[in-house]
């Protein structure tokens, strides 16, 4: 199912789609050269926003859940990508230890683990799910709504290795974003591959660092295809030493909102865009759509009510918010049965393996869709993986649109590879 676009007759994004299709050989060569110099993250998902006048990533997740929301038809692509990724890292691998989030009572999340287990099993690996939940001291069988079963096992740590009882893999895959810190049993595992690396977790990672890397990527890519970098990139800035409960940092936040809005207004005037600009104020670390608010005027930052301050002060795992990113907001023009939606693209290694639309019937085009009440509509196989059709009218062909989304998502993936290199504690300094 492909959402319809509001105002599909013309617009910068339709012109962008045409530019990208025409430049496809040059674009694919550009990516090949990037991956010769940089290693992609093991896997990732990227949230995109299509505003009609621009298309850009607004979030990049390096520990993607939600694999259960992709169509079954994507499985062969994911399996092939998993094979390629494992072959580069540990070609002799027989087993993989999957370490999930601690909140293993969430049925949807457990179905995500089951899908990941299926992907790596079909890629030729024996997969065990080892939990950091201290309350699970014996193997626990969990029944899933689709009739399948998932086995959760307690972790077993030796001096230099981590596994489960009678299972000693060469590779450990984290599906845990380390919001509450790095568990002690994950430290010092120098004999095993830990993927993604620990600095990809939210104890170290910052969204502002990612988007600084994305800035670098987009400047070069936009020149390649001859477009304004702003069409692919949200403006942003960052504020630190924030305490929402104590109203500390309000002036910094108000000034930052004002700065970003002023830059956006200038671009809107340049392109004749009549939307009201807004920004997303987000926790600089963390996920699950927590710690996010939309702001249309700087004065709003000095009039936050208690409920909003409480919402913004703490995110997942009780992590306190001290740093925030102020990011240009992009209103979505995509609709599924009149409900606002946004595409989410999934990748493994360097390959796009699928995607879905996050849909929210009770939210507007300028609101956060990653919130309670959302649902997911997978991209159908025949729509997302057919070859592109450059002769088709822009905005009317599913494979063409998904190819464009895949290009933008892969640009965010390149940025994530830069980001991880820059934050690698073992990187050589010149």
C-alpha cells in the first residue's frame, strides 16, 4: 500500500525524485565508494518526513526494533543482508547471541525478537536470546500471539566471554540501546564481536552528533545531484545543561528555537512556502518518541506547564534529560486513509531490506507520530522492491518513491558510520 500525497501535481520533492532517478548510476557509485572507506552500522532504521518541499531524516535508530512490522516478503532480502554482514565480521560464525531490551513483557517487542531470530537462523546461525533482566534466572518460554514461541535465557559471563548455558558464540548482537547504561557483563569482551559497538548506545551517542555528520554527508551528496542541501536536511542546533523541572536553560532553549525558526522562515520565503514553521525539541539521547515536543514560537519555551516539563525531563529507563536538540520540523504530506503517516526505512549492513509507514489517525501533519495510538502498515513486496521506472510521472510510482526514500535513508546510514568512527574510543588519533 502506497500513501497518497497531498498536492501531488508539482513540487520540489517530485523534482527531487526525478533528479534522483536520473542520477541513479552516479548515486550508486557514490555509495560504493563511501562503503569502500567506511563500515556501515550492522543495522539501522531511519524515520523520514516528506513535506512536499523537502524530504529528510528526522531520526536514525542504531538498535532498531519493529522488525515484526515489516512484510514477510522482505525476509529473503533481510536474510541475504544478514549473511553479507556476518560474513564480513565473523565468517566462521556458527552462533549469535541476541541481547534484547530489558522490558521483555511487551508482546510487540517480543515479536520483533522472534523475527530477528528467524532472519539470522535462515542466514545459517544458531541464535540464543540472552536477557539482561536479572529476574530471569532460568530459561523462560514465552508464547507469542501468532502461535510461535520465544526462549529467553539468563546470560552466563566468563572472564572474557559472554553467552548462555552451553552456548559460546563469536558474535553478540545488541537489540538494547543501552539507555540505562552499559551492563557490567558487556564490558571487556575482547574475544567476541559486539554489534553495534557500545558507543552506539545512548550512554555515549547524541542525536546532534549524528546530524553534524549528516551535514557533512549531505553537502557532498547535494552537489552530486545538483540540489539545495536544505531539501534533504533539517536545520538544527543543540542546548546543554537543561533542567526542565527547575526551569534551567530556558533562555538557551528560547534562543535556539528562535534561531532555527528564523533560518526556516528565510528558506520558506525563498521557495514560496506558506506553511507555518515549527521545530521539534527532543532529548539529545533516547528513543521511543519520548522527550519530544513541537514548538511554533520561542515564547512557548518559557511557559511550559508542569505536565510538559515532566514529559520532557525524563525519557526511557528513567534517563534524565540534560541535553536537547532543536530540529526543524517537517509537516508530513503523506496520508493513508486520510490518516497522517511517515515512512520508516530498515537496513542491514549497507542494504535496504524493507520499511513500513507509521500511521496515526489522531495526529496532525506537524505532530509527533511516534506516540501511543500509532499503527504500522508494511510496504508490500511488489511495491518496494520492483525495479525503478524513470519514465513514470513523479509521485505516482511506488518503487520510484521507495527508491528515493532508500537513498535518503542510506545517506543517514553513511552519516551514522562517520559518527561511530568519530566516537570510537579505540580509534587512532593523529
